[in-house]
C-alpha cells in the first residue's frame, strides 16, 4: 500500500509488496531514458567522417553538433523545471523523450548541416529536461532506504550508454549509414517513451515544489 505517493517500506523478512516491485520496474524505465539520452548525445562521435562527407562540411564542423547539444542541455536543464510548472512529471518525461525522438529523426533526415544542427538542439533540449526530471524521481518510486540504490540504477544508464550504446550506434552507422543510426536513436526514444507511459505511476508536482509552481496536483 502507498500513502501520499510514498512506497510502503517493508519490515525485515517481509516479501516485497506489489507497489515496491512496480517502483523498481519504473526505476528501470527511467534508467532506460538516461541510457537513451546519453546514447543520442554521443551518436555523432564515431560518425563524423561519413556525416561530413554527406553534408559536405569538415569533421570539425560536424563536431560542433556535439558541443551544441551539450550547451543546450546545460542551459535547458535549469530552465525547463519552472517551464514545466505543475505538469505531472510522468507526462513531462514522455514529452521530453518525444522531443528527443524528433531531434534524432530530424538529424537523420537532414539535407544540410543547418537542419542537422537544429535536430541536435532538440536532442539537447530533451536531454537537459530528462536529466532535470529524472534526478528527483528515486524518492518517489521506491522505499526511503532504497533511494540511494535506485538513484544509482537510474544514472547507470550513463555508463551503459558509454560502454554499449555509443559503440552500437557507431557500428550501425558504419554498416547501414549514419542516417540509420539516428533513425535507430529516434525509434529507441519512442520505445522508451512507451515504456515510461506503461510503467511510471502518476507523478504530480511534489509538495516541496508547490510554492514555486502553485498548488501541487493531487
């Protein structure tokens, strides 16, 4: 049973409750989101040469898309939380993952560098927003004593993306073309958004945020 959005903390030896299991499943879905945003951020790293060849720009110019993505993410992360206002954080994550998908798919279609850069700006926006929202979710999904472990799982997506996601994107881009890698990033973003919609509970604005955004959603 849950009370005021918090998961029941079980006693020693007590079997995990259904709500606790659901909470950890939701944590896994959020970890998939962090994996996806980092993989999307770093996709161009191993594809600079083929992208530059197709769009007729230098590798250094293509590298600016990585810089732009990181800068947009850094700026958007603190700005998006007030902009989201009282929006349920589950809905916010879904929207941000779809923004990420749009950015990847726009980059895949890009007929010239300007469109590629626009797509990467969308990726940075989605990335910054997901970071801002995901960082606060562990205490709302699992019992208090498990918050540290859940936070570690959520951000393990970063390491997994570095070890598996980025090399997989480079391999796909080399084998099927760099546009295919961005399409895959877009489809993965949509799939993760679907998983979040199924596995996350409603996440109204937390009571501590009510002073900034108005009364918390009940």
